[in-house]
C-alpha cells in the first residue's frame, strides 16, 4: 500500500541531502526568496495545489516538506521540535542559495517559522492560523494521544496504514476547513495516501504531541524578534483559536500586524488566499 502511495504521489521538486538526510524542496519562480512552511500532517502539495503558481511570477518560491513528512526523511529527535526542524531547514535553504527569505507558514508551520527567525535571518514572517502560543489542556484528540505512544505506534498505526481510512481522511480535511469548504480537488491532490503512511503518522503525532512544551521554550525569546510580522487568523477557526494564539502573539510583538478574517476556518491560506498573498506582498514593498 505504501509503495503504491509513493508511486502515485512522487516528489514534485528536488531531493537534496542535508546532514545525511533527504529533504524535499519544490522551487518555482524568480525574485525575492519566499519559503512556505506547511502545517501538521501536510506536505508541499498543500502549497503547490494552487498557491505557488500565484506567487512564482514575482518570488523565488521554495516549499519544503518538514522532516518526517511528505518526501523529507525523519531526522530523529530533532524532528520533534520546531527548533530542530527550523535548524534543519535553514541548512537546506543555505544549500539552495536562499538569501534572507520571507517566511510564510500555516498552523504548526508557524511555530517552525518563528523558530527559524529566532535562529537565523529572515525578511519577515506571514503567520496564518498559527499554533504559536501555549494553550490550556493537551488538545490533541484521541488519535494523536494513541499514535504517539509506544503501544499505539506498533498496533494502531500499522493497522491504519494497512487499511487506510480515506473516507475519514477526506472528512478530516473538510472539518479542518469548516465552516468553510476545502477547495475543489484539494483532497485528491494533497496525497492522502502519503499522509497515511506509518512513519508519517507516527512522526506527525509525536511532533504535535510535543509542540506545547517547545512553544514554552521559545516564548521568552519572542519579544526579541524585530522583523516585520503579518499575523492572519480566521475568527471561526476551531483548530487553533485566534484568541489563544494570534492575538496574544500580536500583543508580544509591537511591530506585528494582526488581520482577523471574519468567518474563516483553519484553512485560511486557501479559503482567504487573496488576503494571505496581500500580506506577503506588503512585506516586500
């Protein structure tokens, strides 16, 4: 099943080696460097679906699969923190010759973008529906709780990969986008079979499970960020809440601009794409 998934959804970009591990990087366009960082469970296809094509006429756009997801190899313990992922992707960016890139990131990816900016130069940040601040409770859901455990990793995860619940996965895509709808054709394009591979499920669950503790580690350093920051968040987002993440971050960063997208859910980078692209363009003018 997994071999068939990989054959059906091959890499769309280049496979480069960083510290002995494969990193998948999709690049298009010319102009200032723009890096797009995807959220939990996703891969480069989240952006190559239609967003890259709307930016490549004026940016050199680079989209990375985060470690352990898509076609990028798992890098072990370092893959379980946004700081470790950022350090790995910074090395990949340097290998590709990126210069002071602008970073746009969604959901979990926003924490990686913040970690990147704390470690290395960036022209600015565009953070969409981000998971960036501590929250109450564990807020993972039953699947994440099981999949990140040792027992769940050797029982539930192989069963899911062997008998992939594509119908459930499609419903999950729609629930993430709610109360709006995912773009037509998105669920077919993104590569649900890739997302449902055993190692991808395990790595993703462990990344999400440890995110809160790593946000606590980064939080004291947020105020030292002086680069321009655009923060966008849907008021109807039921995955990450604007009142928990984006609004407190905006208060910590006086140079940031907060845009609340009325009625938008968690996939605002698709459903409110014009506003997101406008925020990107604002940071290069």
